[in-house]
C-alpha cells in the first residue's frame, strides 16, 4: 500500500512539473545592454496583487496546451508601468486559462528598464520579447504548435510592449491582444513626472518611436483590443485611435469596450462584465484564418 501511494505521488509530481516548463531567456554573458549590478529581485504586493520588482534575469514559463491542441501559442506580457511586473494576475492566471483551452501559452518575466542594470535601459524589455519569440519558435515542435502561429498579448505597460513588438521589432507576431494599454507616450500630460523628465532627455528618433499609433502600417498583425471607458490610468481614446488606424490600414481588428472596469483587472470581473473578455479573445484566436499566420 505504501509503495502504491509512493508511485501515485511520483506520478502526480511528474504531471505537475511537466505541465509547465521554465527557461532562462539568455545564456550567461549573452544579455544585451546588461551591466553588473547589486540589485536583488523580490516580490511585494502592489495594487492588491503580488508583483515582481528589480527583474534583471528574464525567464519564460511555458504551459502546454491541454485537450485539443489548437496549434497556436501566445506570449503573455504582464503590466506594471515598466517599474515592476504583475506576474501573477496578468501572467500566470491568464496562461493557465489559455492552456486549458488548447492554446500553448507562456508568460515572460521581462527585464525592467533599470539604469543600475543596463547601459540602454529603454531597449531592454523589447529585446527580451524578441528573444522570447526566437526561443518559442525553436521549441514549437516540442509543444505542438506552428512556429509561425505565435501571438503576443499584453496588459497595460505589457500592451505597450506588445504593440512595440508588432510595430518596431523583427519578431513578427501572428496576432496581438492589447488590453488597457497606452500607445502614445508622447502625449502631453501622460505618465509620471519622472517619465516626463526621461522624455525630455530622449533624442528625436527615440522620442518619435513612443507614438506607436503614428507608426502603424499594413504590416501590423491582426489585433484584438480591450479597454474600459472609465479607465483612470490609460486613456480609452488611445485604444480607439489605435483601432481606427488599424482599420485605415486594412488590418483585421476587433475592439471591445466596457462601460466599467477601470484598470488592471487581469482576468476581469463578473460584476462589470470584463470577465467575458478572455473567452471572446480565445474564440477570436481560434477563428483567425490560417492565411494571416503562415
């Protein structure tokens, strides 16, 4: 009997550990724009959720598709204002749901733009996302999805990072899901005093890249956008403008606006209807014509 229990325990542990896999994004000595530092990564509750601070060693955690495999994958970018990463309620909670619905999903714990840890901190998050795409494509056969059917989804600052990936990088996402993000950081009155000071010190080229809406082209992947009208952090108008620009460039786009919900709601709430969003997004991913992705 004891032997049987031990075997069952071993099987359950094996199933748990193989349901998800964590990979270091960069090998030793390979991290771009990195400089030695004494920062220590730590977790602390902010905005009623546990967030990760001082990230200098990025990693990606992959959850295998369960049930009928859709053959598609999504890289999730949690938000946090580029000051921290809301790794749980905008990361792990989301990838688990996608995995349960037949989509391989991973959450990227990307490096934060910390001047103590980088000589070019503003470039660090984007280069980590591009590396995540390379890693996922290399492992596509292991997880049973097509290497050209990898999308990107982001929340808040993560949505800004996802949009940056769609517009300015060579990662070539198959699709994007942008949730309550900010897409023009050059607007007067946007961001903190610290961010405004940072903008003042930027060169003209880097400054213009902060207005992602003006850089949208017909090459942008199909997109699913979500925002709440009462969002006090990121203006809903920017999401409306982003969608309008996609439509003008004949990029397939779907916009979902909620009357209430405010900001940072992760999987959403039943009371204001935002909890419907994930099911609608999953349906949208599965309905995407193959022609958009191959």
